[in-house]
C-alpha cells in the first residue's frame, strides 16, 4: 500500500484515513454520477467498508463525509465540515522544501501548544483547487498565506497567532 492509497477526510470533526477512496470513486464515477445522494452514500459506505473499519454507530457520519468527497471529486458544490482548532495544510508533491514546511509548521504548533489538524496535500488536483501557482504553499483555516517558499518560523507563528 502506497501513501497515495490513503486519503484523509473529516468525519465528525476528526481527520480519518481512508484506504482506497480514490479508486472507489473512480469505479463509481460513471454509474453513480446521476444517482440520488442517498444511493451514492450507501454504496460508498458499502465499498469503503471492504478495506476500512467503519463502526456501525458511525455509518451515517462516514456516509455523509464520503458523499462530500464524492461531490468534491466531481467538482460539485459541497460544504466542508468545520474543524475544531486550527486546520493547516501544506500543499506540495512531497519534495524536500514541502517536507521542511510541514516539519516547521508542526514544530511551531507544538511550541505554541496549539491544537489542530496538519495535513500534507500531495494530490495535484487538490492543490489546484487552492489556485496556487507554486509549491510549497501553506494554508491556514482555508486561507492561503504563503506560496513558493518555506517561510521562517517567526512568520508561521505570526500567521498562527492571527488565526487563533
């Protein structure tokens, strides 16, 4: 299993890794593109459950999150699930500079004792949705704050302070 096989999504304000989501969406794309949301949601949960544990009591929440990802996949309107705390994304393919930005952001969050999610987005299509023309890029609570360079720790601290 490669790192690309696991996609992180929000389920009940928690970041959860899902194995094989991209493959399932590609398989379902043609047949389920015009089906009602309830049918798509049910099928997504059924297929994703084959490689991922989904607790019975959380199937509805997972279904909603998977449906949101399916809508994203098709470029349809969707409502992002709100996070508790900060939501930080490092955009980049996984080069040395992108990895450095991820480490430094993590260190600053730790130094400042800030709770939040830190995600490294490597998928080119997902990066493109942010409208950035270079990497690495840093996104804090949905706002692009830096593109094309690794900012200093002081800059990251300033942006995080503003965000909280």
